[in-house]
C-alpha cells in the first residue's frame, strides 16, 4: 500500500549505502522514490517476482525467506532500517531469488531500476559499498548453510545466536530487537517449542540474559561449546549457596506382590 512519506536528505544519509552522497544527488533520489507500507505478515516481494526496484527499509523489520524442496519456509536473514534489498535483480535482470516478509509493520522506499543502476554504476563510493555488501552476504550465507547442516536442533539454536550476536559499544555481545522464537525456528528449520526450551535453559544457566527486546550473551564460551556438545543443556545447573548433602542411598527393592487369582472366563 502506497503511503504519504518522504525522506529528508539527512534521513537518507543515515542509510550506510547512501551516506556519502552529495546533497543534490540525495535529493534527486528522494524525489524518484515511492513509499510503500506493509503490515505484519505481508510480503514485500515474493521469490520469482519480476519487479524492478531497489528497496530501502525506513521503518519496521522484515525477514528474507526461501522455501525448501518440500515447501517449508526457511528464514535467511533479518532486515532493519538502514538495510536494503532487491539489489540482485536490479543488477542481473533475473527474477527475485527469495521472498521478503514483514515481521512487523514496515515502510520501505522503492527506487526504480533505472535510477538504482545509475546510482550504482556512476557513483564509485556506492559501487564499492555494494560490492562489500554482496561479499558480506555471501560469507553470511556460507555460515548460515553450515548451521543448517548441524544435526541437533539445540546446537543449531546456539550457532544461530552466535551468528546474530554483535558487540555493542561496550564490547558486550548482544542481539538487538531479538526475533521471536517462531522466527528463529523458521531460520533453523525447527519448531518454536524446541527453540523456546533451548532459550529457557540457556537463560536459567546464565548463558543468556533478556533485557526488554535485547538479548545479552553473558557466556560466549559456553554458547560456543553447545554447538559442539548440545548435551551440555541436559544437566540442571548447580544451586549455589546450598550444601550438596549426603549422597542418596539406593532405594530398597520392591517386594514382589502376591498375584491375585484371575477369573476363569469359562466359569458359570
């Protein structure tokens, strides 16, 4: 749905790809864009579409998704304000390679293909950033595919959290605007219940801490070890400040119960 919205030059330059643009070019791009709103659960584009625009996220949160051979959705990566999508089809003229789903109410700016190509091909700073972006996505795709190859679901949860966590200004590993358990499950081809159990166990053990919409990784080494040994979540955490107490004795064997006579089915 088209909406009445307009970037300012200052807002446009907050998009990393466009931060070095001269003001006249930035203003030209603003006037060339149309603005579209997507409700939660609506698709911004679908795999195989032939739309020809480069999209910039202004508000909200979207998820890039693909489908497996048996029709299940698999999440690839999240997109937030400042990110963009649709660049591959703009460059190679092929249909969209994946779908993009709004997981929160979102607004995007759509730049026509001709303007997007002119921007990329004629602005060296933008071309360099685009190449680095594509290289980053390629590396992230390799890491993500290695996660999907992990057989244990709990280990996949730990590996995905490692991939999503980034150091903040204080060098603390965090995941800002933490995705829902359902969205994490889509990304690792698992169930929401499995993700919820793993997250709860990790928080109980102090590996993770939830701070509103932010997730803090308090024990990065412990999280990394679970990728190799997911059975580490099996044992309950020790209770600090309590004596372990005497060892438990083996229970006495149960005495055999005297068998009761069964009724004869032939009795009258």
